[in-house]
């Protein structure tokens, strides 16, 4: 497939490497100068592109940027992009980083992104940490395979997303409609807790919309209070504990 990835941070870069290795034609872009972008793309096995070049002649566009960065995208970026092109969103909202955003409160984050882009989106690759995505993928059918939730309103687009998730090394669970994608947002039992498919399905069902933001902020406060940087395993444990406490 022809895939364009906007953003070469931890998630975007890992996806670019994995999809390039799987044989896809991958283009990447970011806000850096072209010389730096060329260097980054080369390390990822991808082709560097301007923002306008990236959305041209692709089958999938993956937005993998800080939440507040969507406001700085070129207007009408997707105006000439076919409706058959699958638009994916991997972003998560954190108030301390992204500040308050008018129109977001009370809505699923990806509903806000969809409105900002003017296109339907598939919410995917947001409920795993970059370390998990890069190092903990396994072959299909292998014991202990971690699962990723896919939410959206287009069933065919979700099927393609599931194929890419499988190639990245993870199982999939249907996260429901885009309006239900809050179930995989920060602070929920499904977020960065490294669950298998059965566990993730249960976690999505148990999520409580009003509890997620509270748990998210509590987790960030715990991290800020630590005297040293936590290990990956400690981060997962903290997320699991916060999610469990949020359901009480």
C-alpha cells in the first residue's frame, strides 16, 4: 500500500519503519527543514515529502502529531484527497502539553480531530506506548500477543487498519464508532495497559467516560512526583493501577 505519515515522533517513526519493512511504500513529513527530514526518512526506509506531496497519491494517511499541532496544519490539506483514502489518527490529548482547546470538552478526542480535518477518521495506534509498539509486537497466533483498539464509522476502513495493526505485530479489537473512541483515551483501562484481545475487549466495555480524564491527570501527577524516570514496566503498572482505581 501507499502510506503517508504526518509526524516522525516516537509513534510515527515506529510505524514508518514497520510498514516500510513490510513492503509498503511509505512517505513521511514533519515540521523540520527538508535536509533534516531527508536524513530522518532515510533511517526509516521511507521517502521524505512536503505536506502537500505526502497527501498526494496515497491510500492511507496517518496523522501522528501532538494534539495541539492539528490547529497548525495547512487549511484544506485534504480537500483534493479522495474519500476512499483512509485517514488514521494516533493522537492523544494531554492538557499540560496541548492546553485547553475550545470545542473539545465532552467529546471524544478523535471526533474533534475529524471535525478539524473535515474528514472521517479511524482512531488507532493510540492505546500503546511507543516502546510497546516498537519492541513488543509478535507474530499472529503467538501467545501473549498484545491488542490494539480500532474505532471509527467506516467498516471497510477499519478492516484495512486491522491489517496494518496485524503487520505491526498486534491483535485488534473493534472499539466501536468514532463517538465511542473515548473508551481508548488516556486514563481508561484500555490505555497503555498492554492487554490481550480478550482483556482489551473487557477494558473497553468497563470504561467510564467521566473517569478517564481524572485518571489521566492522576497518572501524570504520579509521574511528576517520581524521583527518577520509571521503567517501561513501571509505567504500565501505574497505568493499570490508575485504571483500576478509576472504576471504583
